[in-house]
């Protein structure tokens, strides 16, 4: 039986657009200058998370699932995914703009890459004044018009930009063009997939003068050219209450402002639970096993845990599971 809150070693990823907020705001242990992402819980091949605490320290996530199966992830989830973990959990710091990109759906990703697609959501932890996200297009397009703008270097004229602040949350369907703007620090919850089609990268080059690859041809059949106002997520912020931010077939994410003590009953939920701390600190307990969870940290509650106790003077958590 695995019966404690599991922490994993963060996998820090250097990015050309990364900065220092993962260290300065989320307290990641690094002196690197361009850390763009902290992969908190990952089953992506080549970047599989390793347990940091408790009796299972040193084991990777895939080995953990193989050993504990439905006790760790839930019966239905294990039947569907086997030893593969279905979600990828990240913190992202964009010092400068990310590339304009999109992700294929499950069908296309399976056909081309033997991978899952990538449906995702963002929760804004901090944003510099005036920081923006690109989410979709300003108007409906067809392939001809899109390619015309792209080839003439005017693709940004078509993009829809939205200013964001702490607490904003956005849902990104597969096919929707998007980019995190400079100055934004966020939490990302997504399907386990690292398939990205980059369509524009602001004409930048790396230290050797090389530009990053674009995926114009691959992207063409994956893009949703329709303008859709389906991305803003509204949610309640009632103290000590899990309020749904987003729910889809791939994941559910709740916002949980925590003050004092709270007991969560997960006995009817056939899923693991992930907590991401986006403000303050808390203590998470299963029976007599407890872990402190600070801002910028994440942990996993095994599916076999029926009841979890949470305590904090003042914290904000994201609560994530699969229905």
C-alpha cells in the first residue's frame, strides 16, 4: 500500500524565452538564467518524474505506477493508460513571448506521432502589468488567407491578444493557436504530450544565430481557423470550498482557497489527486503521513487514499484529478 502525499523532483527546462521567476517567485533551486518550465509531475519519455520523499524516494513515476497500478492512479485510469501517466503538470515562466503555436488532437497526434493530443489549461499565478496571452484569431479564416498572412510576415495582424492578471484562467483546445506573452508566470495542466506545432517565433535567433524550426505544413491540417470565444474560465473563490475552474474528459481542475483545517473525502473518486500550491503554504496529510506544500510546489495523492486533511493559515491550491 502506498499511503502518503508524494512529491517529485522538479524537472527544470531551459528555454530561450525563460527567466528567473521560477527561482525568485516559486523558489525553485537553480541559478540558471533562462529557466522556462518546471515539470512538476511528468510521464513524458526522457523526462519522467522521480519521487523526492518518503519510502518510494528515488523511484520514477512509471515504475511507481507499474508497482501500485490502480492503487496509485485509479482502476479506470490504469485500464486506459497502463503504466503511462495521463497528465503533465508544469509551472511556466515567460520572460519574453513564447512562439505562436498549436497542438494536434488525439486522432492526428496518434496518426503522426503515436502520441496523445494536447488539450491544456492555464492558471495565471503572476503577471507583469500589461502582460498578454495570444488566444486564437481575431476573425474566422480559411487556409488561403492564413497562408497569405504567414508568407507575408503579417501573421500577428490576425492574432487575438488578451491582457491577463493573477487568478485569470484560460482553456486551450487542440487546434487553437496560442502563445504565452512575456511577463506571465502560470500553472499549466495538460494531457501527457510534448507535441507542438510552432507557426511563428517572432523572427528571433539563438546565441549561434539560428532560428527555431517552424512546422507550417504539419500545422495546416491541425489549426482551428474559426474564431471562438470559448477560452475564458470563470470560477468561485469561496473559502475552504473546491470550485471548478475547468472540466473535460482529460482532467478536472478546481480552485481551493484554504484557511484553517479541512478534510476532503475522495472515497467515491476513482482517480489520483494532484495539488499545486499557487499561493501561501499548507500541510497535506493522509492518516499520520504529512507533507508541507509551499507556493510553487506540487504533490500527488494516491487514488487509494479516501480521506485527506489540509491545513493552512492562508493558501491557494489547484486541485486536479480525472473524473
